């Protein structure tokens, strides 16, 4: 068993919400659960009792109580949660103390806006009245193209308070990417920014908005944020246009529609790199309970603490971040480049805003390390108690970097789940040790296992991450998938009746998990499988390499590994560097997976949430189309791979 990098003190465990919940369960059910492992085992064996107890622990307000917490009905897809219950998601996020700060919104240009819970409620109430006046009601869709600022939070809460369905994307999406998403769900109202700022540059959306409006005949209203100058306004508009500040006036208190537990809350989208994005519909009650669990228990977030996650409104981590309001926390929002005007810019926020929970991508941490930044130098970090990492697997060396360069007494929680469940399968716990390269364990109520190809559970062996029992943040389904066939094919086809969404993982006997990448990108030369993350961990230890992407190329009746590397400026891929890369992989990963070809490229293609897209690269190399380049943050990066099609010769 790997030696822990961090161990919570007995005092920290005793004062954690997680341990308080364990004691609550013991009292309520007359049990003697002693630790997290026993609590988790109970939570998956007694799922109905667990989720009911969780709702009571966090004081979830049901306008109408449930007749039962869980009706199994035979398999995961037919499970019914909190039948008969009525609640409102927004109501739970707006309960904070009037004078307490609800959110702090900052952007790259230096603007800072702070709203108390009283001020946030007043904004939500005003926008709610105007949306209702525009004819928005339960089930209508409100879509947004917005930066990660306070207006997006207000708009989500006003939408959900009415029972309308929210959907958002970030303003860096092209018009085709927006229409691929919003065109399917036919929104009644669009709230969009006229401009945004990234990397020191102002970008206007005028022409893109023209194209989006032309492609959304369902729209009845456009609300334009930061669109008060002519060059930011779409013209002419086929629908009425009002500026944000004119569309509503803050004031009063919002009212909250009593909605079924399974009422649609928002629609998120798959990355869409292998076809049109899937429109994933999430239920209000399931999202609320799951986020209360993950933020309140697993992250130990408290009222008044400051929560930060670097995200856009197009990534599920934004939805997750917003739910921190349900714990009475203060959200710290940031919009712009994480490295502008200086590489350590986000780190400055920790001290400036007294951030307790600092969430970023694994890619961001790797970039800090590559740039030689030591956050403890020049930053106090006194408020920081937890670092969250997701988006891609965090390497073992990434764990070392955090504990070497941030602070020793910090809980590093590598978390893994997905847009599909808008939550986590595996994440941290304030009562468990942190071990190098491992997620601390499966989430409460999540029956997470790793299976081999024969559908058998395995430990210390790589396989498919599965979930064998129902959980309330399972999607309601896909938009306009009336018979559920596309939904079942997406998650339940590999192992009938068992959730599998494509993570290649490994489970330790002590409960920790390692994510080795996407199972559909696993390298398999000679029938020997290895996850791409295992290759990346070794290659990116070499200082000259910034990032890499590995694919399996069909070659002479088998598969050979081809490795593309993005090198530091001024570095050449010569024979000596190739030998070092191959030796690193041979010694520390697998001699069977030493790349047959190593090719230098200018950029690594990735989704807008930062995930490397091996499948897109593989398609290009094999001369196959990439169906939806709008899903990529940098689709132009694929051009240098198209130029390398001679790899087949």
C-alpha cells in the first residue's frame, strides 16, 4: 500500500461533516459503523435509507414529502427516487444569511463584483418577474452564452425558480457549436454576452450572435449582457432584444415553484467529438442531493467558506460549483485566462479572496509545474485547506508537486465523474488519507467497481469503471429520446443493466482508485492493454516535453503506438530525445508500449473542458472524419496531424 502523502488528524476527522454524518446514521439506525469504508458499504446496500438520511441531515425542504425514497423496479434505468416529493432547487441555494457574501465575481480585466445573499435574492426575484413576463414557465428552456460571472448565476437561479430548464455554453463556442447544442432543445429565451475578454484580448460576438439567432426560430427574447454599444449588438435581430440592465429591475423576494423531484433542472452536453452532442437532461432533486453530499460531506464545505473552481459555463464543474450556495458558502468566480497577465494569476486569488477550496484541472497543475512555479513562494496560502483536481487523471508526479510546492497540510482531492452524471463516481473524503496518484475512494451511495472484460470485479488490475446500483443523479435521459434507447445504449450496453461510461480504471483493496484514461482510447498492441494516461505520466516527466497524445494506429494487421509530443519552444525532436522518451516509457510504463513513431506537433487538441481527444487524432491519422470539431477548444490543432498522414507509409 502506498505511503500516505497526507493524513487527517483525529481532530480534523472528528470535526468533519463526514464523520458527523456517520454518527448521525449510527444514531438513526442503531448501527455501529466505525469508519468511511463501513459507511460506504452501508450506503450502497441500503441506498434508500442512505439518501433519505442524507436529505434529513442537510435539511432538504420538501414542499410535499416523498412516499418512498427509492423504488428499485428491477434495474438501474427503472429506479424511481423520492416518488411524490416536490421541491425547488433554487430555493435551497438562496437560503444564506442576508448579510453574508454569496459570491465574488472577478474577471481578467480587473472588475470585481460582490453580492450578499440578500442582493443575490433581489436580482433573482427581478429576473424571475421578467422571465415570467416573457412567457417563461415550467419546462421552457432558457439558454445562455455567458462568461463565468455573477449574471450567469442569477440567470440560472431565476430560471430554475420558475421550473424552466437551464442550458449554457461559454462564449468561446463558435456559432456551429452553439447551434449543435441549443438547436436541439429549442430555447424560448437566450441570454448572451456581447463580448468577453481572454488572454488580454476583447472578443465581440456580433456576427456569431447573428448566426445563432438565425438558427433558433424558437426564440422569443434575446437578453444582451454587455451589449450596449453598436458593435456588440446583433443586427438586425429577428427577435426582441433588451439589454440586461433594462430587462429587469432587482428587488423583492423570489417565489419558488413546487416541482416534482424528477423535474428537469438543466441540460448538459456530451463533448460531441464523435457525433452531434448528446443533450443530457438532469433532474433537480437528484442534482441537489448529490451536490449536497459531494460538497457538504466529501469536500467538507461550510457556511461562509470560499469555494473556487476554474471553469466556464460550458463545463459541468460550473454547475457543481454553483451548488456550493446550498451550503451557505461564498463562490469565487473568475472569467478569463488562468495565465494572464502572469502564470501565477489564479494563485493570487487564493490569498486575495481567502479561498478555502481551490479547484482546477490536472492540466493546470501540470502547467504550473512545467513553468517551475512554486506557489508557496510569494503566497501565504493560509486559508487553503483543500485542492480539487479533475478534467483528466492527475499523475502521481502531480500529487508530489502539490505537496512539495503548495503546502504539506492540504487535502488534495482528485475527483472523477462526468457530465453524464453532473457529479462524481470517486472523489475525496476529509476522513481518509491521500495516497500518491490515487483518488481517495468511491462516493457515498455510489456502487463503484472495476470489472474485467468478462464482467468480473477485479482489484489491482485495470478494467472498466462501472456502477452497479442506481443513484439519484443519473440523467432523466437524453432530449427527445422518447423510448430511452440512445440513453441505454450510451451507458448500459457494455454490461447490460450496469452503468459504464468509458473510464479505464484500477481499484485498490484499501478503496483508492486510479483512473488510467478513457477505455475507448486504450492502447492495445499485440493484445496487451494500457491506458494512455500511463504513457503521459512518463513522457511528461521529461522537461523538454510540455504535453503529449498517444494513439493506436492500425499497422500491418496489428496496432502500433504513435506518440505525438508538444515540445518547449526552441527544442528539437532529435534522436537523443527520442531515445530518452522511449527509455522512460520502457522502464516505467511498459516495454510493449514503447512508441513505434514519435512525432513533434505544435499543439495538442482538447475539448473545451481540457480533455485530450485521442479519438479525434486517431481518426485524422486513419483518414477518417472528425464529426464535430466545434466541440474542441483548439480545432486548428488537428491540422498538424492531417499533415502527418504519411505515418501510414
